[in-house]
């Protein structure tokens, strides 16, 4: 029945205007940066005090190796570190498509050539030796653990490993990870509520990353083995919101195209595929690890008997307008450390645009997130398919013409 369509890196999407650029003044130069995606009333900057602290630290004469160092930057937010350090031609590894788009746009704005960096996604292997590894501490402890294991073969005891984060995001468990996997670890004083972590590879021992990890899931008389790469939502077990969604999925209809929007490990799309054997499923997520997990899980469930589309993208970008008759979504409520409903708004609007007339948008949400108000505003109404103490599964249907 056809082959898997590999997930792809869609084209860089240029900003249409620059209303949320902010001046980024660091010892390496004066730049202008913006987050991605851009919103009209953006109040947040593309970098934080931890980026500034790290760049100030690197500017001190003793702190950057004197020969031309090979630099690896991991989990940079919107290319802030890469923009400032582009003259070193660093390798930059990201799991987030949004961060990657932010980097590309910020390079463009600051007239930095994309060839100034080697850009790798989190599923691509590192190559060679690095003298300096800069890590922006991710929200997920598991992702940090995976990063530390994966850099081991590419460092030696002379390499400097420096991680940066807001102090509230550096816990004793964070430092223990560095000590266990890398070796001797110290921290800086806090500055503007940010802190640096310095580690050197004194363990000098290479251990394979324990990720991806798997768990077994009983669904509709089937046992599925679910594979999760390190930075995937609800990696250890099924999220309770997703479970409630799976128990209250739309009744099978002759759906042609179903999208699992923000698919994580792809369980919603996988179960929809089982329930709707003739539908084509599109999985989208902005995390490379999420889409890779969804692809593995789909492949394990269906072998080569069924084709599906896997997109690492922003929301529904890459899915044609008015081309889909069912969208399933357990919306994200944070972008890395930043909590907010901007991603949900964007996804709901894009879902509207991608649906055919009469198509349905199904979501699950914690009651306090009040997603029903957004559905009402965008679709003109909604139906609660199921509700318990914490969650509601709701859907909206796109009428033939918008009111
Ligand atoms: C709450 S999780 C749900 C994951 C999965 N559907 C489930 O129910 O287990 C939200 C997902 O949305 C993804 N996400 C966040 N922002 C996104 C964006 N702009 N475009 C696509 N996916 C995004 C996250 O990476 C995450 O996997």
C-alpha cells in the first residue's frame, strides 16, 4: 500500500515583519533577535539572562580556548548563542523546529550566512571532537541526560562543558546528572537570576544513552510497545489527558485524511489509524524526537502495509488548506520553559484553515485551560464529547462557510 513518506525539514519561513525584534547587546556584538513564531503582542525576548551570562563568561580571555576551538551548541533558543558566536563556525544541535526557524530568521536579520553553522537536528549524530560544548539546559531532565550521554564520545578531559540556565531551572538533580555522566562539576554565582554549570569529562567513560525507552500499552485488546525518544511528552507512561482522549475518540467514519497535530509519540494518530483502516494519517510535531518516535511506533504497529506522513513542522504548516476531515490534538501549553496559550491559539486557527467544510477538530484539555472558549471563538461552537473531573474531550465542526 505504498511507502512511508519520510519526515522532512520544511523550508525556512521568513518573518513577514519585524515587529518583535529586540536589541541583543553582548560582548561579541550588537544583534537584533526575535522569537519564533512571532506574535503581534510578544512580550518575551528570544534569549534570557543565562545566554547573556554565558556570552560574557566566554568573552573573558582565559575562558575560550586560544586555538580555534571546535564549538558545539545544544538547545540554543532561537539561535541567540549561535548568532553571537557565529565567527567560530559552531555546530548547533536542536530538537525544536521552532528554535531552528528562529535561528534561521535571526541569522537572516543579522546578515549571518547559514553556512556559518553546521545545523544538526537532535536525531542526527554528532561528529568529531569538541573543545567547547555549550548547553542551554532544556526543560526535560531526560533530554539533558540524553544530551550528556551523546556528547561523551565527542569530548575529552580537556574539553570545557558549560551549561546555562535560569537558576530556578538548575536543581540538585541537574548537577547530579552532570557529575554522574560527565564528571567534576561546579556552578557559578547567580547573576540576574541566571547560573552557569561548568563540567569536565573526568569520568572519561563512555556509556550509551538509555534513550529511546519503551513502555507497553494495552489498547483495545492489543498490546502496543511504545517507543519514546528522550524529549518526548509523557515519555514514561501514557499521559492521563491522552488516555481520556483515547477512551473517547470520534466514532469511525469514512475519514480520508486524519491529522495528529502535535503528535508527541503519535498514539492518538496510531489509534485513529487502527479505528479507520482506510484513512491516511498525517503526524505533525515541532520536535524531531517526537516525530521520530511517532514514526517508529506507526511502523511497529503496521509494518510496511500502511503509508503515513510524518512532518517536523510548525503546527499545520505543510498540510494543505481545506484538505483534511479530522484533526486530533492534545494542545501544548508550554514552549520550552515558557508557559502560555499562544501555541494553542495558533494550532486552533490553523486547524480551522486545514479542515474541509464539515471537517472536525477534536481536542482534549484540562478544564482550567478553558479551550472551549477558543473553539467557540474560532469555530462558532463546540460539543463536549466526554468530561471527567479534570479533562474534557471536545470537538468543533467546520461549517460549510464561516459565519
Ligand atoms: C501535550 S503534548 C501532546 C502529545 C501527544 N499528542 C499526546 O497526546 O501524548 C503537545 C505536543 O505538541 C508539540 N508542539 C508544541 N508546539 C508545536 C508546534 N508549534 N507545532 C507542532 N507541534 C508542537 C509538542 O512537541 C508536544 O509533543
